[in-house]
């Protein structure tokens, strides 16, 4: 059985950090839609030109664009053993599209949806720190607040969506990277045994 993981949580919850650790540990690709879109912007592709202003404003790339990018990525051979999806789904429409895509790709259903929980205050502190280190254009105080607002409005409903399917596991992400990853490893070990 492939290990198909979705990571949920607000900006600054540590999704990217944990996604990379999970992927490396499990030997599966870390599929980060934000990184994919930023790479398209940096390369000056047509897709990059279409999504640059959206990303710079802290808004979500339209569902149909994001779904097509993810569909193409999950169809690649390196996802046969599983994947860690980070930054997708972000809306209920994307979650429903992912359910259909998994059936289309003959994968069945997700293994688990990890919900990284942090307060908005911790998220803001982390993102401002990341802005100093990485210089991300969407990590300014106003854009951070806007991204948190967008998360609460559009992405938070995914928590109930995956909880109702019995796939959601809450992870307290306000601890050290190592402590959070230890909990994640425990969760994934129980998922793989199930």
C-alpha cells in the first residue's frame, strides 16, 4: 500500500519542514504546490506569470489550475510508493478533486491527513522569522494576516472534511521540529500497520 499523506495547517505551522522530513524518512516525494508555483514564477513560465500576482497577494491559486498541476505531479512514476502533499488541498473543491484523482489513479483513499495545529500568534512569529531568513515576498505582516484569514475561511473546513472520513490526526505543532516529527513518525507507524 502506498503511503499517501496530506498535510493541513495554517501558514507557519511547519508543514514544509515536516513534509520534507516525512518524505525523506519514507522515501516518497514531498509535493509542495507553493514551491512548485514559486519555481514556475522564477522560471518565467506562462503558469508562473498567471499565478505570480495571486501568490504575492497571499491569495489561493484558482482550484482548476492547482488541481491540474497536482494531477500531473501525482501521475509521475516516483509517487508509486506514496507522496506527501503540502499546500494541497486548500479548499473543499480541491479535496473532492483529490478524492476523485486517487480513484482515477487506482490508489484508493488517502492514508492520513495530518493537521498541524498552532495559534495565529505563533504562526505570525514563525513567518516573520522566515521572512528574515528566506526573504519570501508573501511574509510581510499584512500579507501574513491576510494568508491566515484566507486559511481560516477557505482551508480550515478541510479539517472537518477529513475528520468525517476518519482520516484526520491532529498534531500539536507548537513544539520543536524534533518533537513534532517524533509524533508524526508515531502516527505514520500506526497508519502503516492499519
